[in-house]
C-alpha cells in the first residue's frame, strides 16, 4: 500500500508475459491505437496524449522543455515534495522560476497564485500539482485554473489520474502529466502528457524541446498513419497498459472514482478512530494517499517496519521535510475494501505493540461504517 | 528476425510476469544491484553504467545533453540512419555539428575522422556508431579511438552490445550507449550509458544536462547506499534484465560473441548462396544484422511480406534512403542455428515464388557448411 508502483491486477501481470511483438506490425499498431483511445478517455480529453518511455518525471520534464525557453519567467505553485520537483525541473531547464511553496499537507492556495500573477503579469506558464503524492493533498484544479487566468496551466496528475476525477477539457487544464504506475495499474516505465491545442501550438512555435522528450517529434510519429512511434516503444508495457485500461473501462470511470472516494473515506475514518491525527485538513477529494502524523514518542520508521514485518503490508514513510514525521497509505489503483480493512486492522495491532492506547477494532469499525453508508447510497 | 525489439527467452518472459515489487524494498535493491554488477561485466567496464527509463535514443540524447553545451562544436561520424540520429540529437540540443557522413553499408572511415579533427582541433567530443542497425555495418572502434586522439569518444552500441565484442575499458572508449531490447534480450524501455571517469568528470563540470536525463542526478541515486534511483525505475523490466543477464553469463560472454559470429557467417553465406548480393563489404565482425540488396525487378516490400505471410518470419526492410532497396535479418540476442537455417530456407522459397532463379537448398547448405566448420573449430 505504497503510492506507487502499485499492485497489478492479474490480467495486467499476464499481459506482461506475452512474447515480444515487433513494434511495426499491424498486431502492435492495433494494440497501440486501442490503448491510446482508452487513454484519451481516462484523461477525459479530445486533445492529444503523448506517450514517452520514461518515468512520470520524464513526462514532467518534457513539459518544462517544450513550453518555455531558457531565461523565461514561469510560476511553480507547490505544496510538497513532488510540487517542488516542478521547480527543480524548471531550474535545470534554465527557466527563471517564481516558486510559491505552500504548507505541506495543505492544497495549493489559488489566492497566492492570483496575487503572484497580478504582480508579474508577464508569466505565461504555471505549473501545479493535482495530487501531491508526498502528503495526500489534492488541490482544487478549477480554482487554480481561474487563478491562472489565460496562462498555460500544467498539472502533475501522476498519482491522481484514474483515481480522482479530472475532466481536463471541461476544466480547461492545458496540460496534464501522468505515469503508468499508480492509478493506471501498469508497471512503471510509461510517462504521459495530455495537451490541448493551444499547449501544442505553443510548443510547436518554440521549436525542439530537446530531442528525446521533444513533443513535436513524438506527435509526428503518433499522428502518422499508421502510427509509428518516434522511438522503439516499450511494447510489453503498452500491452499491459491496454489490459489495465480495459479493466478500468469495464468497471466504468465514474465507478473507479467512486470506489476510490469510498476507500479514501474508509482509510481516513479508520486512521482517526485508531487514535491518529491526519496530516492537513480533511478533503473529500483527497482519495489517493492518506497521511497521518507519527505519534509523539514513536520512531518514524517503526510503524512501516512493523506493518511490513508482522503483516506483509508495505506502507510508506514521509519524504523530504516530512521524513520520519508521517506515514502514508497509498490506495490508488488496484485496491478494494479488503485492503483498507486489513491495513487499518494491522495498524491497530502495530500501535498496540508500540504501547499506544488503542481500542482494537475501533478503526476497522469506523471503516466498515463508511462502507455501510456507501452501500446505502448515503 | 528484426533487429529489435528482439525475441525474449522464456525465462525473461516469466520474469515479466512477477507481481510488482516496491522499488524501495531490500528485495528490489538486491535485484537492482545484481543486475548492475552483471551489466558492468557485459559493458566490460570498471566505470559506471547509468540506467534510464527510456529507449536507446533517450540514452543517446543524454550523452549529447551531458557532454557538451549549446553552441559547442562537436563531430559526428556516421554511416547510416542511426548514426545520422547522433547529428539530429546534437543539433536539437543546440550543438554546432560537424557531420561526416560516410557511405551507407560501409563502416565509418577512421581516416576521415583524423583529417576532420586535424582541421578543427578545438572539437572535444566525437560521436560514432559501433553497430549501424540500419545497414549491419560494424565500425572499427579501436581505429576510431586512435583517430579521435584525446577527445571524448562516444559510441552507440544499441544493437551491438552483448553481440559483438566491445571491451570498452581496454579500448579506451569513454562512453558506450545501449538499450535493453536487442542483444540483451529484454523488452524495450531501459536505456544505458556506460561512462568512464573522465566522461563523468566532464559532465559534472558542465552542470545539469537537463533534468530527467541528467547524469549527475542519476549517478547520485545509483551511487547512494543503498542505491535509490532518482526516479521510479521500471521494476518489471529490471527483473527481466536480470534474468537475461543471468542467461548471458551462464552461456559465457565469449561464447555469446562466438555464437553471434557463427550466426552472422551462416546468414551471410546463406544469403549469397541463394543468389543475393550483400550490402557493403564483407566484415567478419558484422554479426548483428545481415543486409542484402533487393534484386532488380522485385518490389522492396515483397520479400518481407512473403516471409511473414508464408512462414511467420518477420524480417525488416531498409530505413531512410535504403527504404525499399535492402532487406535486413536481425540475429542479435536470442537466436540460434535453427533460426538462421529456417530463415534462409524460407528466403529461398520466397525468391522462388517471386520468380527468381534459385537452387533450393543451396543457401541452407552454405549455412550448414559454416556450422560444420565452426563445430570442427575451423
């Protein structure tokens, strides 16, 4: 239960065991085109989805490389470790970064973005984070869209895509970046960039954004007929992605979001009823990762270590400045009711072993009540 | 029998069907460290091997990004489609490229490199190709090393690594770039850069080479204790790489090279005895890809199409200016005696169907004679 790489459904594991398919055959092209059509539906866009053989950070870096030129002033608004990565990426690409860093655990403050842009109206691109994997905070993209005015808005949805609703066209988000290994239930190794027409036009006008991560080169290959990826695609990962997207469509995207909504509420309710304090304010949309504070007097590594050693449940600790101070449950992707119940129950037993005051079953019951409410349609 | 992505041994397929392993566990770190140690032995280097979630072109692009700065004059010496990719990569990274393009099908001319560097002594980095996948030509790296003098020499060995002997430390090649999907019998999605100390030092001195493909960031993660990759690694592909490298070590690297030497000779002998003309001069080290000219009066696509439709054998056509003019057999990676015999036999039948004068069995017998000689140790 770490926030990525997440577990694979058996169908996706099996798709990884297919013999290699030559990338230029009709057989592979059919798989590719099917996966691309499904991917656009997950991004909820009529725009283009560019696929890179890369981690999610590679897709993020491509946005900085293709949407701005060295020396250009850009805005990064962040609230955690991965939001801060936008600032590092932009700086390493030579951009002049105005970095607004909000409190970790809280969502990004749209008001701060509005104020910053009022003071620096020349900024053309704004980088934000939808789901901040290091804390669990999910920011309000429609509010950030409004705050960014007519600037190009780029959102990192590496952990949130396919977990939390993100209708990018309807909300007018210009660019959404993601990866294969979290909500999409596929092994790591594929990075995605969904971009609308004006983001594509800006990138094309600026010229090559490097070579490997250049959007125009990737577009040219993907948009050829038949599609011919610019570079050898990771054919086995694409087959696995197709299998995962099939599962998501079979479940239905609204049902996928609703399942995560219930899992998030179950996890938060269970953790609180086990006597722990959540990081940051309650947010009914923050259903990707649940973070709680390590209680005073408990070693930061003890809870994840005991969860793993006693129950075989892998959870994550904090990152960056929250290292040792929080623990994180990931519940994005291939997770269901049983995962939360067993994890909350194990957490109670671990807290007991650590000498914390805990009423066994209280957390489990709180999680069950959430499920009961959900089943009644409450 | 295309030159990549190449077939996977069953052990490598099976390794792709393992459930996901969280990248930060001891279990994965042990797999990673084992694969890295084996990879250094395949590169025959005491230097560092950096691993990127990327295609081979991503690893190539990283060399241009980390070894030179925009505006800098560099030399690219090429003899085919992928050698020309070095020039495109360097140009898209803003480098000032002196491009020596030799005849396709021939190896790179070391004399031309010597002359060019004598005329432009300020050049610090030279990019060349070991195995030119688009033609099958294998260039003489020791001769190119001598020609490049004290410049940093970067060699693309995407299709040649683990196929043709390349003792990079002994030969003094500063940087060797490769990928997972050819000689290493692993699915596409991993790019490798092996670099010696002076190449690493040059890169470090120049500062970040972008973000995602920055060598220092990747080094810092890989060299941490325990190693902690800069970005989520493609865990399933790393497991498959480990399985493939185990197989290569079990066979023994010298035996792997010898097997490819015999397969290359078999294929060339078979093709010639079937009445076809090889592209370029005979080279006993060119054992990665065998290219032959499409006979006059035959449609360039007919031979690959019939090979596939009649016998289920996928071979490749030409690329770039050789499109429609040559056909290519790839025999790099998981190939043996039976693959060459069946492919040459199928080629004879296809030529017969196309109305070419062909003596059935002549090509097969020629390939057999090579094997007989090899078995006698001739």
